[in-house]
């Protein structure tokens, strides 16, 4: 009788609601309405996808990797080819990759897409590590192996745990933790990279790259999140007010075949912060 009561109580609990962003519902609607979505790229420096299509692309990469790829390798480049092929085939069903292949800058654009794949694999592996630590970690491997994360195939979870026990991974993980602890200040630009956020601000709000940095490093009242962030802004903003610097920048861009540029022609995801993506 007690078991029956418990079962009824569990069944009565409504399922946890998942945000549309986490399910990438906007991408689903766009694909259903018009087929694979075209990607927009930064063609000045990084050649990575930017804007709203980049957000959907990055999110879809993370979702699909979580459900299909074990995180036992030291980086995306070392993942078995059949997993890579599966990811790219899935992305080809949702994004117009044929359009990328036909582009005259296809090599650079595909390199930019690879950058996103590498980043998302690293992000997802870090999330798996957090679950591993929470569920026993190195102190209780039996408990960690018994745990089964949502949406990860159990076999992939066991392979991921094996990867966490490799000495080269443990050594690199410790080094990365030390780097993260040295982060000077938080980034308030949401889940998009600084480069993608700046691109959208230029396109939709006519907000230049440097003011975007201020926007993503201040709170709702306009207060800087950290004095170092304010110092960085003052320094870079001062550079863009200096004719000699602008002349050097334009000469550099011209030498790279980018044409003349002002501040919004210079873009780097790692100029100040690493990208922070969440699903």
C-alpha cells in the first residue's frame, strides 16, 4: 500500500519545464517553415558564425553532442570520426552547410565552424565533469558510475568517466582550474560570445564594438562589474580616439585584404573574455 501511495505521489509531480532556448525551439520552427537556416559569419578576422544564427548553431552543437558523443577525449580533434560525421550530418539537416561549401571563403568559414565545435565539446565535457564530481567523483567511482545523467547514453557516461581517470586529463584539468581561478571579472553579455554580441549590437542597435564591451561589463544601473574592466575599457576606448592607432589598424586590415576599418571592423571572441554558452 505504501509503495502505491509513493507511486501516485511521484506520478502527480508535473514534469520539469525546459526553456525553449534549451530545446532550441526557434531553430526547429525556422527549419520547419523554410528548411535549413543560413549562417552569418564574421568575415573580418575570426570567420566564426555570428549573430542569432550563431546562437542557434552553438546551442544545437551542444545539445547533439550531449546526447550522442562520449567526452573521453582530449579535445574535439581527437574524437572518433564517426561521431564527428554524425554531428555534421545532424547540423546539415538544420543549417545550410551546402551554402558554406559553395562560398569562396569556404575554407575559412569551415575553420570558424570548427572553432565552435571545439569550444562546445570542451564546454560539455566540463559540465560532465561537474556531474562526475557531484556524484562521487574520484573518491567514490562506484557511485559515479551508477549515476546516469539525463540525455547521455549510459555507455557514453562510462567512457567519459574512464577519460576523467587518464593521467594526462587529470594534469590538464588541474592546470585549467588554476587559469579559471585567475579570471579577473565576470562577463555580463549573456550566453553569446563578446564577438557575437557585438555583431548583433552593430546590426540591430548601431552600437559599436567598444561600447558593446561597456554594455557587457556593467550592471543594470551602469556600474562596472570590476575596476579592471573599467580600466580596460578606458584604455581601448582611448586607443580608438588616437589617429596614429587608427592609421596602424587600417594599414593592418588593408594588408590582410580586409579593407579599411573603424573600431567595429576588429573582432575577436577572446579579446577580453572567453565565450560562455549555456543551454
